[in-house]
C-alpha cells in the first residue's frame, strides 16, 4: 500500500504531445491529477494492478491502437475505468469497446469540460470500487478468525435457520449453538444476523 | 464374292454420311484382275492352236499332193518304159534277120526305128546284137562315144545282156556315166525266133534326156525332179535350181532300178500370207490388250489410292468441321446459302435442309437490326468485309437474340475463280455479356476505390487537423476554467497561450501540406492540335458508344490554330462531355442517339461543342450542375463537370451549356488560341 501509487491519477495515453499537454493542463485546472503517456506501449510497460484512477485512451495512435491497448489491459485484469477519445468515423469501434466494459467514449471534437466531468466520474467510480474491495478484504480477515465449527454455524444462521434446527443438523446441543453464535457475532463485529448478512452480501454498491 | 469384299472393306474409312463425296467403291479382289489375263491367254492359245492345226493340215495336204504327183510321175515313166520294151521286142526280129537295114527295101524298118527313137520315148540309141553278142548295127550309127561289143564287158551292159539272154525277158542295166556328164542306162531285150535266141536289141536311155523329156512342164515348175544313185549322189536333175523346201519324196526308180532313186522336191511350200498376217496381228492385238489391261490396272490402282486418300481426307475435314464450335456457312455470289455446318445450325436453330438455298433476308436476321444486317450483307458481297470480322446481332429460332462475330473470306474453286463467300460465325453474346459485366464491375470498383481513397484521405486529414484543434480547445477550456476559479497565474496563462498559438500554426501547416499535395498534379502545357486530341478522345469512347448504340457525328473545322494546353486534360474534358452526352441519351430512341461533336474558331477562341439529344437539363439541376459532389447519376461522384470546369479555367477558357433546339443539351468548351 504505497501512498503515491494509491493516489488516483487520470492516465492520459495519446501519441500527440500537444494533446497530452493540453489535457494535462485542462485536468489541472479542474484539480484532477493526471499522468501522460506518449504511447500505449509505454503505458502498458508501466501499468501496475494496484493503480487507482482512470485511463483516457486515444483510439487512433501510430503504433499500438487504443483498442489493442484496451484488450491488453482487459487480459491483465485491469480495473481502472477506460475513457476512449475517438476521431471521426471511429464510433462503431468505440461502441464495441463500450460493450467490452469501457467506461465511456467521447467523439472529437468534444466539450473539454464534459471530458473532465466524465473523468471525475470515472475517478469516483474507481474510488468506490477500491473501497469495496477494502471492505471485502476486511470481512475476509474477520472470517479467517472463526473456527470451522463457528463457520458452519454462521452459514446456517445466514440461511436463516433457528438455533434448534442448527443444533439438530450439527448434532450438538442448543446451548452450544448459542455459544457459537454469540462468538461469531462478536468476532465479526455485528450485533444481529441481519447485520452479518449485510456485511457478507457480495456486490454491494 | 462376299468374303474378299468384306476383308477389303475394313481398310476403307467410311466417310460420314453427309454432303457431296460419294462412297468410294471397295477395292476389287485380286483374282478379279487375273480374269482378263486368263481370258487373253486362253484366247491366244486357242488362236495359236487353230493356226497350227491349219498349218499342219496345209502341210499334210501338200504332202499328199506331192505323193500323188510323184506316183503319177513314176507311173508315167513305167508306162513309157513298157511301151519302149514292147517296141524294141517288135523291132528285134526285123533288125536281126534283115540283111541290111540301110537298104532301101528296108524302109519300113527305118521308119519304125525312127519312131522308136522318138525323143518322147526317152531312147537315144538302139543297138542290135547277134546271138554272139556282137553289135550288128546301131541307130543312130555307132560312134566312138558309145562302146558296144568288147566294151559291153566293161560296162554294166554285158551283165544285162547275159541276164536278159538267160531270163529271156528285157533287163535293165545299171546306170553308167558317159562323157559329157551324162548318165546312161540300157535295156536289153532278148529276141527269140522259133524258140531260138537270135540276138538282143539294146535301147540306150539317157537319164538326163529322159528327165528333160518325160517330166511335164507343170510338174517341173512345181517340183525339182532329180535322180540319185545308190550312194545318194545326184546324177541328173530336171532343174539346176536347188529347192528351199524340205518337203521331198523319194521312190526307187524302177524298172531301171539298181539303186537309182527318183527324188522329187517341192520347190517351196506356198507361203500362207493370210494366216501369217492373222497370226501376227493376233499377237500384236493380244500384246496390246495385255498392255492396256496392265495400264488400266495401274490406273485403277492409282485412282483407288487417290479415292481412298480423298475419302479419308474428306472424313477428316468433315470431322473437323463438325467438331468446330464455330458456325460455317458458304454463300454463292448472289448471297444464296450453299452450305452450313452443324455448329451454325445449332447456333441459329434452323436445320441445314431448311437453310441451304435461302436468299436474304435470312430467317435468323433479327428484325430490329435488319438495316444494319443488310448493310453488312452487301458489304460482304461487295468484298469490303473487314478482315477482323463484323459483329452483328442475329436471332435464334426461338427468337432469342445473340451477337455473332462474322468473318468472311472469298470462296475460290479449283480453277481459281471465286464462286462465293465462306463465313465463320462465332457466338460472342456470352463473351460480350461477360465483358460487359466485367466492365461494369470494374467501373463500380473503380468508383468505389476512388471513394474509399478519398474517404481515407479525408479521414486522415480530419484526424491530423483534429489533433491541434483538440489541443487548442483543451488549452482554451483550461484557461477558462482557471479564470472561472479566479486562481489566475499570469505566467501560466502566457505559456498556455503560446502553446495555443503553436497549435494553431501547426493546423495551418497541415492545411498547407494538403494544398501542396493537391498542387502536385499541375498541368503540363504544350502545343496541342485540338482536332487530333478530339479524335483521340472519340477513339477512346467509341467502343462504349457502339455498345450503347450512340452514333458520334464529327464535324471538325480544318486547319485550326494550335493551342497551348495539357492534352491529357483536354482529352479528359472531351471524354467527360461525350460520356455525359451518351448518358443523357440512355432513354432516347436508338435511331436518335446521335452525338454531335464540332470544333470551330470564334474570336480568338477554339470552341468544342458537344450536342446530345437527351432530356435536357431541368432548371433546378442547372443551378448546381458544376457544384462539386453534385450528381444525377447513381454511380457518379459529382466531380466530372466540376473538374471539367476547373480544367477549362486553368486553360483560361470556359465551359458553358445551353439547351439544344429540338431537345437535348449543348456543352461549349472554349480555349484561347495561343498568342505568339
């Protein structure tokens, strides 16, 4: 968890230096930190899975195109939202990219502040996702503290079974079930079964 | 008969049963040829046998005649001898008892002697001897040349004398030679008186004389009569001429006998001229027949070989002709069809029987193209058919039209005289259709390619321009953002504004580059003969015009001054205008599809006019006619007239149009005459 790396950046990938510079300037005027990459290859070489932020990708570049770069990122399990900048006539390609999970695309010439708005949304989305991932990592840590028997009990509680039924299924006394149950609640930091379910429910926004 | 014919049939190729050449007769078997030879040989043999038989019969007949004659001769002689013997017997007593024969009273005896010594009798002398053998007398009187008495001992006469006295009957002596190359013999006749021998009368015969006297003229004419002794030596002959013929007959000369033989030889057998002539003419005739037969046979063989060669050649040609996909048809000088091959029949759908003998118009002439077909027809008959062929639209029996390429060549007979025209016809409709499709495809492709290229270019251009513009826009927005937020840093702003200026320059550079690219295709001016350029352009579009049925009327002014222009561009304009004209007439009736092209000089300008008979140009179209990307055609780019006008302007000329009186449009393309 390296603080500088964890800082969200808008990564600008464009082979035109003026465009990179202008976008960086634009983003700065809206308080968005950005990093500029002169080519898809350079960006891919530097890319790390724990980066935060978003990617602004020009579709038409001299060497590797934006789409190829996007495909490569998908393969690597990139989670950063990707915003495509397209020229005239590249719209069908951009739509294809959207279907594959790109965040958005803007057709040149675009309203610059609209682009910044999209970038900001992308950054927020990424941040939320990051937070989620952190929560889930916490839950996983809490779950790891449970004994196997406590986990068995917890699964049955989550399904909504009563203590008596759990005791029957696990062939233990009701008293023991109650002990396990209170231990699980304690370890997981919840006060009720409903809270526990909320904590474990996946894909929460 | 059947077997040999069959075997010889195998070798003869059977021609296809169509058209003129008759079936060559099968070669006659070999024995066929021996028949006349055998007949001739038999004939000659028969004639020869007949002649030989005749000849033999002749010879036999001759021999028989000869023998007859000889027998007659012999008999004649014998008769003479007997008569002489009798006379001598009669004379005997008178001669021997008489005292003197020379006395006058002995006249009767004299006369009788004389009679006996008649030359006809053959006797040359008569002697009479007494009982003692002494000569008592002789008539003619005795001479030295003849010896009697003592000499009789020496001569064979003494033997005869004694023999006759003993036998008491006449006896002939041997022949003996006497001087003067004569041969004599004697006959001794004993004379008895009262049973007593009183003497002998001797008759002397000369063989030579006898032959001379006793052989009649007709006999000696026909035969040579000779007498030979027992040694075979000829002692006397009637003629000195020696005979030629071998035909001879020999009989003993009796009564003298004693080895004398009478030989009769035919002088010469009659030469039978007629039979000889007959024989020789027969020979000559036979030889002539054999020779002519042999010649005939050779001729026949040669003819047969030629026929066979002709037959196989004919079959070969026939097969070749039938296997062709090219239709062939022959016509006589009047245009009447005299021959068509199967491919032709297949093509038009009428059978050869139906077509042969027809005069134009032919049933396969398409009614709508009748005028042109007639034109081509008369062109061919006039001998003006182009050697590369004429394309013509024809009709099948079912009414389907097809395009045929017709190539005509004069049909020359064996004497070198032209008897008509041979035409080959190829169905080119498929080919044409394919070509047409390919051409359309090509055109479409080219149009697409042009569009794609232009699209690419436009796209690249847009992207290139987009970059600096996007940068400018972003800088600009950034600046605005800063101003809005109030945290304006002057140095920062100055730097960004500089950057904006740089990007604006960059955009300008891109635009300049595009301009430069466009300017690369600048015209290359040179001195141009406008008429020649127009002709060339017409040449380029002519195939297309033919296909569309458009006639191009050229009306070019002569001796136009030269102009300074890019010939390729001028050509481009001309082709474009002609194409437009033809396109405009696509729905005009075929007969009116005429495009008029004129050139003329007017006030220092050369003007090319292209006038069509199309629909004309409606006013709403006329406004936009020269605008780029404006087109009324499905496949058009809308650049043609625009480019044309640009070219005209580049040459300091003009491109205008006006409605044509009577329908259609006239385009005027003017170019200034070079001032020099």
